[in-house]
C-alpha cells in the first residue's frame, strides 16, 4: 500500500497511456475495415448484370481507374488499378497499360499482385514491338518470381521470343522447364504444343532433350502462339 500511495500518479498516467494506445489501434482498425468494405463495394458495383440477350459489358479502364483513385491504399484499390491496366492492354494501349502495371509493382514489389504486374509490363513491351525489353522483363519474372504460377507463363513467352530470334535451343530448354515444373500447371499443354511444333521444324534439337510426345502418340497441333499478360483474378 505504501508503494501504491507513492506511485499512484505514475500508475494513473500509465493506465491512461495504455487506454489511448488501445483506442487509437481500435479506431485505426475500424476505419481500415470500413474503407476496405467501401472499396470492395465500389469495385463490385462496376460489374453490371447481363442484359436480356445475355450480353455483359465489362467495366472500362476509366471506371477501374476511378475506383483505384478513390480507394487508393486499399487491397481493392490495388486490384482496381491492376484491372485497369489489363483493360488498357486489351484495348490496344500498351504504353498506358504498362504505366499502370509499373505503378502496381512499384507500390508493392513483393505483394500478391507483383508477379502479375511484372508479366503485364513484359507483355506491354512485347506488344509495343520492344522485343529486347520484353526479353529482359520476362527474364526478371523468372528470376524474381520463381515460386509463383506466373513463372511458367514467363518461360513460355521467353521461349516464343527466343524462337523469333532464331535461338531455338534456348526456346526448347524453356519449354522443357515448364514440362518439368512441379506442380503441373495450366501452361503445360501450351508448352507441349510449342515444343512439338519446334521439333517438327528442327528435329535435330531432340537429341539430349525430353522425348518427343509425337513418339508416344501421333498428335497434330497447329495453333498460333502468342504472349499476353495473365488476366487479373477478379
């Protein structure tokens, strides 16, 4: 009791300070959750139901950008910016799309959308005819995002660009890497098709590589190969 009497003022100050810290944390979390809920609602509102004919008009890049600006700093705002970049790419505006992909990546270089944004940047360079910049950007995806699903899409894109430059051995190596990757990804079938087409044109490359699928089953596939950014998950 004597100690309490001596230190009661300090105890009172400590209690008030602890209460203030708790109150500040509670207020911050409350407003953060409220802001995220509003951002999610704004993003969901952009997706209108289909009309009587079953046609659904996707949101425009401008609509996504408006949500991204109004709700900057929230995960939903980040997604809106990524969707805007994707729409700009689809609309044939690679330079504008790349600027948005770069903004997403710069804000959170190790975030959940970093690999998708990096793929988008590379694809925008490729769409703009900047093959060397695209190669460097795809290689950066392989180096920095090796544990993400997007790495195999980057390898496929690199393979096609190497084919275009006549570096067929490097292209084959990249396709083989996709085929060996664990777990099996959705890009495996694409890698198989491109590999078979490459070996039909250059059968000498099969020496020392993976066995040709054509040796196990006679399958003919002729599909044009293209590179494009991975669609953002809505």
